[in-house]
């Protein structure tokens, strides 16, 4: 029987061990992705703040989550709406707890989420587990659409705070939060993750001019 050179057999064994090590390091990542229950969307679908209403925004969250291996859950966009039948963002995202793509806990429940949560630039990751650029980076994308007050409720009054309940991609405005908890000033609105200031408009171009990219917070409600 022909014997393989010793160098070849050693190299083959090393390759096999390297492959096993690679698979071993990948397994936890997939497991964490499957357990993910919170993320910032990695992109905007292309129409600014027009997601086709809440249903369209929820479906966008679901699509991105499924592509990242976190399907099989009821995903909801953290958005409030106003007017007849208006809803509060805090009332539609479940009870928690919520964890990001790396398994880091964002908040244990709704009260903690709207109190002393663990949302920072380092933990407010997108569905791929990547950080979203914020203030001080090459492109500022820290404005996240919410249409909400700091308590996670719809704003009162006559001004547009939700880009027509998430159906406008032109004129209008929406309340945004800062995922990196940073702003031009050292005050509460600048540090708010869900209620910092109104946008300049509802188009993707206007949202970018404000310091955003038309992104959403997505939560698993179950």
C-alpha cells in the first residue's frame, strides 16, 4: 500500500483542525443571531419615511430579521402613529427582554427601555451585528425614525410628527432619536435614543441632511 508523505498528512490534519475551529467559532454567532430580538435596520428600503404605514414597516423589520437568521418571530418597528386609531410605539413591541445580534441585553422590559436602558452606539447594532455610524464618523446616521415622545408615546398637537403615519416621502416631518446618544448639545434631547428632534422632511435626502439614513428600531414582540 502506498503511503502518503508525512508532510502531506500533517498538512491535511492541520487543515481539518482549522476547519473544525472555524465551524466552532461560527456556531455561537449563528446561535446569537437566532436569539436576536432587537436591531437597527441596516438600510432604508428607498422611500425615506414612507414605509407603507406601520404594516409595511413591520414587514421590513421581518424581512431583514429573516435574512439574518432571526425569523419565526413577530417583529415590530418602534413607531408611533397619530390621529384616529393612533398607537404608541411602546405598546406594540412586546414585554421584553430584548437582546442584540451579539446577545447583549438592551432592556429587560418596557419600563427599563424607557428608563435606564443599555442602548449605546456599541449595542444598538444592525441585524448583521454591525455598528451604525454616528456623530463623529465619516457619515452621520444616528437619526432613527420613531415619531415618539421620550416615554414612547405618540406626540399630541397638530404638527406632523410621523411623516403622515409613515406614508410620506416628501414634505412633512418625523421625530427621530439618536442611537449613539450624542448631539450638538449636552442635553437630554441630544442623548435621547427615541425623541431627539424633528426631521427636516420625509424624503431620504431630507433625512440624510438631518443626520440620519431613514433607519428604524426593530423589536421582537414575542
